[in-house]
C-alpha cells in the first residue's frame, strides 16, 4: 500500500530534550515536506525537500532541522524542544509539483 | 505574497443539503489550487486539484470545485451532504518561486446534522 509513515503518533517530552520524528514514504516520491498544524492557523510548512540532499526552509523553520540522506526518509529533528513547539506534525510526499501531497497520519507532540 | 482565505471556520448543514465551502486566494502567477479533507485523528486526504485546463474540477466523494480567475476563488461544493462528510476542509495554493510549497487556509469545519 502506498503510504507515508510517521513515528511516533504521540509523544510527550520535556523542554530541551532532543527528539526525532521519523518519516518514510514507499512511493519513490522526490518531494517531501513537514508541516505543523495549529488551531486557527491551518498548516504551515516547516521544511521541504526536492530530492536527496536538497532541502530548504519553509515558513516556520526556527527550532527544527531536517535531513534527506535517502529518498524515502525525511526525519524532523528538534534539537531543543520548547513548549511553543507543541503541535500536530505532518509529513507529506509528492511525485510532482502539480500532483498534491500524500500526508502521513500525523504526530501529536506535547512539550512540557 | 500568496495567501488563502477560507470564509467561515465552521459551517453546518442538514443531511441532503448543498455544501458550499468558500476559498479565496491571492497569487501573482497562475495558481495550482487544492482542496484537502481531514477526518478526526487522521492525516489530510486530497479531494481535488486545479492546475490547468477545465475550470470545473471533480474530486472524490462527489465534491467539485470551480476555479474563477476573475473572482480569485476556488469554492468547494457538493449537491447533497452526507453524514460522513463531517470533517475539516482545507484549501491550499502552491506558492510561486518554490517547488511544491503549499500555503494552506485556516480550515473550515463542516458539521452535518440529520
């Protein structure tokens, strides 16, 4: 089944403790993105990647890092999480610019 | 800068009634436009998209949307609402100058009552 898989689905952590949210897609898509969803704000892009080793900042990149060493994986790294990063995070992938994204099921992160 | 405005954060309709969810966008270039649906505790699912060609696009689950350049709108409609349509709907526009960067509206939560 074609899908984007994120792990974990739920995560509670403490301020300052580094964490990684994994994302993997099995569709051989070139484009991948990370979004965060907050009530009343819709989804905002954190980072995106056009291919292996090619990444760029989205609209809200502060406090996040990404890497794209393999085509299928696009992990999101929070080096020092803070409470304002409490949110619902989505990874997504796309074959082409005009195709629209396929989204993962989301990771609900709480930073206390 | 591109932006997307969804009028009405909450819309409530009766089962069998017309569904109309409004989306207006701003874009300095011909846009790619998308509608996504999010069911509770799930990711977003692509409903339909407009890239080029026919301005009336049909999507899944009986939804359709019409691209109106003069009105900078891309409203989503369905002739007859079903209880299973209750969800949150997001309109999005591809951001110019960046590959596959989508800008989303704030979302509209659709409630369907018997």
